[in-house]
C-alpha cells in the first residue's frame, strides 16, 4: 500500500490490482483494514480506528482509493460522490484497431459513449445495450486516445455515471475490451491476473478545508505501460 495523500480528515492510497477495498465473502484482508492498521501504527492510535469507505475499485483494477478519517468527511464525501463532484480519471489499455470509435471525430478528441446497462448478479457481470431496456441503468462516459504502441492504445476515460463494471462493459461493447479482462472479451489474461485499467487521477474540493486536491497514482508495474510515449 502506498499513501498518496493524508491529513486529519481523509487518506488517499494507491490500490494494487488483486486487492479488495472492503471485506467480502473471500475472507481476504481488505485494503480498508490495511489502511486502518497503518493509521493506528503511524499515529499511535489507541483502540479502534475510524475509517469510512466512500467508493470502490474492482479487484483486478489498480489506482486511487479515497477513504474518510472522520464522520464529517465521510458524510460530505458520500454526498460529493453522489452528486458527481469528484472527478476521477482512468487510464486503460485496449486493442489497437483501425476501425473503431477511437477514429470518431469529436470536439476536443473525445468520444462519448451512452449505453444502458443490466447487471447479472449471478455472473457478476454487466451487459450493455444501445437502447433502454426494462431494469437497465443509463451509463455515460467519455474517452480519448492518448498514445499507441504496436498492438495497443492507451485511452483516458472519464465517467459521468457510476455503474457496475461500467468502463469494462462499455468499452467491450464497442469492440475494445481492456487488456487482460477475460470477463469482457479480452483474448488472454495478464500474468498477474490484473486488467490494464488504472484509476490514475482524482480532482475534488477537500470536504473540510475546501482546498483543491489533485492526486495522481503511479502506473502499474506491468512494463507495457512504459511502452507508450506519454508522461504519467
């Protein structure tokens, strides 16, 4: 675990692929407990440590996770996430193809995707549709290409909604499954079981101090990330 930012109200850490943010049926130690232990030891906290989980990342995804250290910060962050006041920027590696939406000319180079997602609980998977269906939820994101190598393209993704597996599902729906994401159509897995999706940056106004916060996470250790000619 790498701490990217901390103060009395919040702590922001870099999650490694394979870690779970909050406890689940696997019984594996979640990142939230690791952060609690860090706070307890770093600040010699007696007794139980308060830590509020305000959002999550899928297990095979790496990058920025924000936790609240006080109940005041937790309540305010929950409201900020609910009302889209936290801007999260994701980077993903997708197949390089000649005929896909990466080539769609749009203002400032961005492509906007709008789909309707239905979550299958048993499969732990979402399905995207071009038109609204019963029990579907509208999903909107923007993405743009940043760089390419011989086989892959690095894209930047910004979410307008927060749906289950939204980035993975929507990109796969247009023929751009994220590298390593077997669940959504990638041809092969990554050696470490990760998928090449990183919550790379976050921007928001501090819920207590009101100072602007901008944090970037280091990119994953997989050498493929360094093959793109762009500064992280």
